[in-house]
C-alpha cells in the first residue's frame, strides 16, 4: 500500500488554494470551511440560508471570506456578511475582495497568474497533491456541516445545510433569493461542493420567508 | 515588467515627500529614545525594504543602541517555498537574549511576514520585543499585531520608494509614491 497523500481540501476556487499556500508559507494555521452559520430561517424554524466562511485562522480567531468576483457582484455577499455580524457579533470575519487579492498577488509578484485565479476562470481547481498537509478541521460550531473527513483513503467534504429552490436544487450560495448570474458562477461552485441538500431544506417551497433578524435564533 | 527608463515617470503621485518622511522619522526617533532610555536597545531591521528607514531612524535615536539585520524570503508560490524550507535568508548576527528589541519595518499590510518574524524573534528570548513601522496599511491587515510605533497610516495603494520596491526597483526613490497602475497591470 502506498503512502497516503497529504490531506488537502478540494478548494472551490484557485484563489482559495493560493491563499492556503500563502498561509502555509507564513506558518499561519488555517482550516477550510470548518463552520457553517445559519443566517436565515423560515417560519417553521428551518434553516433556509447559511454562511460558511472560506477559512478559519484559529490562532487569530478570525474567519476569512475570499471573493474574487467583480465588485458589483459582491453585494449579496456583503449582505450575508452584515447579517452574520448581526446574528453572531462575537465572531470576527474579514472579507477579502478581488482588489485585496489582487494587491496580495502584486505584493508577491504573482500578477501574471492573477487572471487564472480570479473571477470565473479560477473556479474549481483540481486538488494539489504536492501541497503540504492541511490543518485538521475542527468540529462545526453550530451545524453538523462541512468537516473534512477521510473514508477508506478518500477525502470528502460533507455537505452543509443550504436552502433549495422548488426543484430541490441548492440555492446559490445558500440564498433563496440569489439570482442565477449569467455565467452560472455561484450555482456551479456551490453545486459542485454542496450537492446534497437536507430533506427539510429540499422540501421548502419557493419564496420561503426568511425570519427577520430580531426573531432569528441560531439552531 | 514595463517600467520606464525614467525612475520618476512611473510614479503617479507622491504620497509622502522626503521632508515629511524626515520629520516623522525624527519624531519617532525622539519617542523611541525617550521610551528606551537606560535600556539595552537593539534595532532589528528586515532587509531590504527597511534599509533607508533603519539608516535614518537609528541616527535619530540618541542612545548607545545596537543594530542587526535580517532577511526573510517572501512567498513566491513555488513548491519549494510552499514546503516551508525557505524562510530566514539572513539571520541575526548576535544574540538578542535579554536585549530590548525593536523590530524596524518599512510597511505592514497583511501582517503575515511580521507575524512570522515576531514568533521567530520571541524564541530568542529578548527582554522585550516591540515593532516600529514607517508605513501601516491597516485596511489590508490579515493578522492583527499590535504595532507600537507607526509613522504613517496610508491608504490601500501600491506604494514604492524609500526602500519599498516593485520587482526590486524604485527602492532608491527619496519619497514614497504611488506606482502608476499601468506599470504593474501590464507586467509579465
């Protein structure tokens, strides 16, 4: 039996893989999407919207959400972030925009690779078996969602609780109201990683109400 | 890289003039001199960007201080570097045990390098370890580190000069300027 390759999550985007390599280089501990925070519930109390920050840096007690989409497409992510901060004021999260990532690449002299790591072209990179081992993910904080697991030598990422449309497809980025953008960016990204939907979420009718902030209760 | 032959032609805006920098360095020097009076101060500078700042700052501190230099490799995305093998390219030349160490930086943005250095230097058991930076770009901070002496907080722009480079150039500018985006947007 050959030696097992180091565990490395399947990053949804090349920019995430690059950030992971940068953090490794500077010996900053990180975990990839270890926690999912519910941020929207229907009137029955079912979670219909959630947010899974890309990285958690345990030494800093900081989440990092990386988005390299164009700024005008980041509005919904900003809204989710505001809601997350309203519901969970104790967590610290930093949103890394496309501009931030661009500056990071500029700083490290990696501008030539930028086009391959941002926006739609950076989606769904293949695993990099030569990368160093990833930090072991911690248990989810609030929902039994994506802990990196290894079964019979295969690395899998369990699916988080997400919303779904009437056809049972996962909502884009977990948002019932998220429109399908012309490039299908979010649908493709989340669809790849979060194919399975919980029975409750899949059964939700289209246009499910999301509880207002004051009524919202974390599960 | 598409820099022009004229050093100044690639600069879109002078952010900090030579005079403004000199005044701030003098002010920092006075503060540090007062704070460290009667103590064994060692200034540790990180090559190469901090070189002009270090050279000016140490001459503004009226104490019998020591200096030392380090060089740390930057992330470049290669597999060698990702393996964590390349780090300290030049280590301290003398022990800093029981010394009051002030790490002198040119700029702090993400804080990644500084975070690494602070952990490394703490392992050498200095009596104290603080940070002095000429420029601080807090908008881009990823790793929060308390900075004791800050010259200027600057906006989130790519700056060069007074030690700061782009592709190893522009360090010799006497001011801090904003590099014209077309210089790096068409690079490589």
